[in-house]
C-alpha cells in the first residue's frame, strides 16, 4: 500500500521534497541504491509476514487434553540456514552501499563551484568566495547555481547545529558550529527551483528554516554573477528613496547589509538582491511581484514566524510601503 | 441490615491510611511491580495525550492549535515520557512481577534497594514533568543536542528539568539493574542452570548489563551540560573551541544500547507467550538466548548510525553501516525461531498470542526492514530526520508496547487472580493493530515524500495533507484501544472470571504458585530439572504423560495457613532517601537565576536539604535490623 502510494505520488510535481525523484547525480546515486534495498526489503517483508500468517491460520486448532503437538526443541541446520540467508542478502546491500558512500564523499569534478553555507537560527547565508578573484558574493535563503556544474558546499553554523538538505539534489549534511567544516557536493540536471529544508532541530522556528536552490542555465548564471558584483543603485527619488532612508532611520540596517550602502549589519540576512529572491522569511512566503508578502513580513514578522529574531517594529503602512518599494528595487 | 452484626474476635481490619502506608513501605517485589505498573500506565496516558496533541496539530497544514514552543515541549516530553517512563517503566514492572517467580525465588536479592529504585523512578518522573508548572517543560528533543542546550540558546528552565530529571531516573535504572543482575545470578532455584532459565529472565539479565554500562556515559554527558549551564564551563561551547558533537557521541553510546534495553524484554515476553499458546517448547532456545546476547553486544558498536550526516567521513560511516546491518541477523534468528515455534503447534488464538504474534512480530518485521534501509548509509542521508525515521522507530516501539499488552493479558491473572475479558481483549487488540498501522504506515509514506520531523507546522501543497490526516485518525484509534484496555482492567478487578493458578497451561515456575501469588511466593522452593519445569511436571519431560491426560494441577502450598516464611520487614527509609535525591536535584534546577523562574543561589538550600534527607534515609536504612 505504502509503496504504491509513493509511486503514485511520485508522478505529481507537487511534492518537491520527494527524495525518490532525483534531479542531480548525487541524489540519483542514492535513489538507485534505495530502490535496490526497497525491493529486497519488500521481498523479505512479504516472505516473513506470509510465513507468519500462514502458520497462524494453518496451526490454529483446538488443544485436546490428551494430545500434544510434537514437542520439537530445535533444528540446527534450519538455524544455520536462517542465519546465512540474511547474511547473503545483507552482503548484496552492503557492497553497493560502501561504493556509494565513497562515491558521495568526493566531488566528481576537480574544479567545482565552491560555495559557503552558514546556518543561522532560522535562515541561511550563502557565500560565493572568490567567485571572481578577490570578490565574494553574499546572499541569503536562495542559492543560485549553474545547471550541470558540480557545486561543493562547505557548511558551518553561526549558532547551533542545523542540517542542510536539498532532497532532489543531495542528502543531508549537518551544519555544525565551531571548527568542523562539513562538505557536500551536488549538481542539478535541469533549470528549476529545488526545495531545501533545515533538518536538525534547532529551536523555536526549526520548522520554518527553509531555502531554495535555483539552478540556472550557465550563461544566465554568469550574467547573474556579473550583476551581483555591482551593487544596486541607490534610488534617487520617490517612494523607493524614502524607503532607503527609512531603512537606516528605523534601525533595519543594524542587522541587515545592503551592498553599496552604509547599511552593513551582520546579524540578519544580506538583502542586496532581495527583490529577485523567490521567497520571503527563509522560504516562508512567496516573494510576489507586488510585494504584498514582503509587506506582511516587515509589518509583523512575529505573527508569521513566532520567535523569529526580527522584531515587530510597529511600522505604519506608509513606512512599510516605502521600505517594500526600496527592497523590491534591489535586483 | 441492622441485623448484620459486627464481626468480633478477628484481627481488626486495617484502615485506609494503614493500607496506603503498607504500599509506601512495601519491599515485596510483587507490590513494587504493581506500583511500577500503575505509575507507568499513568504516564502512558500522559505520553499518549501528548501524542494526540501532536497529531491534532499536524492533522492539517498551517495549524494554529499549538504555538511553536509549546509544540516543541510536547514532542520532547512525548519522547522522554514514552522512553524513560513508559517503556523503561513497564520493563521494571515485568522484571519485578515475573523474574523472581520464574527463578523460583522468594524476592529479589535486595528488596529495600528495589523499593528505593521505584521511589527514585517515581520522583524522577515527576521532576522531569515538573517544568510544565512553569510552562517550561524540556523543549530540546529527547536527544537534547548540544549546543542548543546551552543557556545562551535555551535560557528557560526546561533544559534544567531535562538534565536533572534524567540524572535522577538514571539512578533508579542503575540501582534496579544491579538488583536484577545479582538476583538472576544468585537466586535461581536449585537445579536451574543458566540454560534452564526462562528466556524472559535471560533478557532481563542482558538488559541489566546494558543498563549498568550504558547509563554512565549518558550521565557524564548530563553532568557536563549541567556544569555548562550552572557553572559556566565550556564542554559544549564552540566559541571556546569545543565540538558539540561530543554530546552526540555520549548520548548515542547510551542511546543505542537503550534501544535494545527497550526491545529485549519485549522479545523475552514474546518468547514466553508464543510457546504457551502454541503448546510447544520454544524452538531453538539456545539460539534465541544467544541472539539476544549478541544483539546486546552489537548494540555497543552501532551508535554512530544516528550520526551518519554529522560528517564523520566515509570510513566511519561504512563501519557503522555494516555493524548496523549485522543487527538484522540475530533479530532475524529470533523471528524465525518464533515462527518455527508456532509451526506445527496447537495455536490457541487468545489475546496474549494476538498481541505477541500480530502485535509484536508482524509490525516488528517492518521496523527491521526499515532499519536495514537506514543502515544503508547513503539512503539514510535522505531519510534521516524525516518521518521515515519516525515511522521506523515507532514500528519498533509500538511492537514493544504490544508485547507489554501481551504480557499484561498473560500475567494479569497471576497477580489479580482474575482473567481479563477475551472479547474486550480482542477489541483492544484490533483497534491497536489497525490504529498503529494507520498512524505509522502513513508516516512511512510521509517519509518518502520528504516531510521532516520535529516541525510544528508545514505548508500546504507538498502532498502531505492526506497522509497526515490519516496518521492523526490512526492515533485516535490507538487511544481508543487503550481506553478499551482500561475498561477491561477495571471490569476484571470487579467481576473478572477467577483464573486459578495456571489458566493458560503454562510452562514456567510462576504458574506453580497460587493466583494471586502469596507474599512468600513459594512455600517450598521448587527443585528444577527441566527448562520448562512446570510443563515437565504436568506432561512429563517429553510430553509422554499427555495421552493419559495426567494433568495434575499442582498446588504447591497445601495448608497455606501454616506456611511460615522469613521475609524482610517493610521500611520507609528507601522512600525517604529517594525523596531527598529528587529534592536535591530539584534544587539544582532552582539554582538558575530568578529571571527565568529559579531561585539563584538560594537553590543551594534545597540542594542541601535534599542531601540531608537522603543521608538521613540512608542512615536509617543502613541501621535497620536485617529482618
């Protein structure tokens, strides 16, 4: 029942975390191994449950006072058989398991795209160190990668243990504060948005520490990198200009950085390209073109994501509107 | 009515207070077992209520039923309650009720230490739950991963109740394990060599060794967290150069043997119930025993399979993956031997057998198969921390609960003298069976669909909604089944069918005693010649007396009134010492500053008071006369 249900669900595009559908080499290696184990497991399940149910039905009978069933105490050859058969099945599983563990331990490309992943309570920081010599791009909650290229992520945490997981692309790697830097590689076969999710319990808002990996055609990715290397223009007039000024006056800049401005807060996500990101609040809400969700978020983050480190400042609708106009201009 | 006179000339009936006091001061393993059973069942209801709250919250996406912090406390306390209070509690219940009788002993080796273990368990359980009064129950998961447990990230008292409550419970577990270890080694009836000992007692022995060896590293970890929180040490502080993964190693080198601490007694119960209801001896007794020992031994070498994603590297992950796969072999041996025991028997489909065969073995196979899928390291990179894990370990723990129900229906008449109702028992079983598979079958699917665990909310549109709703419906069926059980238990106590000493045609020594068991167990200690001693006495060692229908129903205590057996006297000192320990550790919680609800340095007063009461209790205990 369960397997059939998963099969049926597997056809639906609506389950972006179904890890039995692979969209990259790393996830595909895991998927193939898992299917092998699932098939063997299903056979064992059917055989043993079948024996159990057969025995219960076949030998269910009255117990006459004067007649006992044969008082059998054991059978050594049977014991050997049902010890060795599982061992053989396990060998069939263990060999490809070991091979896959080692395959996943080393990136298949000697010159992968290097990114740094930093977990924060409850959002993600992504950095491309030295993507062109001497220049680093910093973004948040949305990792852009070129299709086909191997990406090697180095993951660390700024506070507690988190876990980096993009099921369509790669299995989990824990994100650990301190000296231990973990690495995981993956690639994407097709352009698209892939869901990422923090998997290690990390406190109040663990459930809503999500992100997206956006795979782009390589040329488009290169254009994006070039665009990111130039800070967005500071708006000169209008509502966006008002928002730019409020961003500093209201204290947003104490936590957030926007490249090319005096706003260099380091506590919260870097917002330099917030206008082009597909979500608001670390994968919480779609970043709609009108900025409605962004406005809801700025107005009352504590209502949308109780416990989030961003305070509800009690801004007026006009203030929120101006800040949204400014942030939406950041692309 | 008025004509009914008062009975005169007999001993005055003890009043209610005296009756209660007799339970506080009891050192009788059967009464202590009943205390454990009642306490544990109460916590089963608490942990079950927590499960229902979780399932109400998750029945629909974006639910506003619980706020995130409350949800995090509830899922944490659900895990802690079910593992440390319910499964460990039922283990202690059955150890106490059954093991001395199976061994042909009059009590455990250290009856007062046994009472002490129970009272520490009770007070530790209350301490663990006490945070609810502050609205600050533990909320860091039952695994309490550092460095989330540091005061910086969880300044509330919840983590302190976690650290202190679990230390207290560890004292109880270790004291109890030492007691049963010594009991099993020293108090077996004459003639009962180790390989004539019933399998349940064997599994108790293995579990006692595991408890004694597994709890110390956990306690070390807890003490380190306590020092970090109270005295500013840096065991788990990455800013001071620590690697918080140290906690995970300390926790799981306890935590994985703990899984076998949970499951081996259940396997012992199944190994007792199946032969009786198949009317055959256990198939492959030495293989069942040795596979249990082997599982306990391998339990030491698999802890890092909880840590495949932490970055231990491919070599460590490979080693721990393979050792974990190996566990499937002795587990399979047990299952095949149970099947072979059923094979060719005269199977009596009574409630204990239903719970043992369909309630334990059938879903446990799913737990085993999904366990091998987790041992497949790369698959685990995807499955870890999804509902696939939740489904997997509930397909291990729900069979354990089923085995406890098998044990309850099986041994209940021995201690109450009355049978539980078969009709209600079967209703209980089928509700439990359907509910379990609905709840956790749906979670297997959710695991494949990538739903992560420990999430208080989830968005719509990820294909998770129908499965979550099904899972929640199943949880209510399980709750209903437990209600049916409680009705059954109350009905049996009021008007259950009298059981007689041996209602199931049993095989082991406990069925030699009258039901309910007299305080001294055996008027005369039985001499054992065969593995299934009682069966051999009834049917002959090879069943040869069956044809003659020679079934003496041996009453070992003819003329019960004349029996004079020397038994230890009741004592309240163990309960006093236990109270002091819990109070002292509560003082440890209260050392936290007043802003978060503690008393600050005033907490030392409570610590000192607890220490004094403990010392007073131990002093009184030590100088009590031996008899």
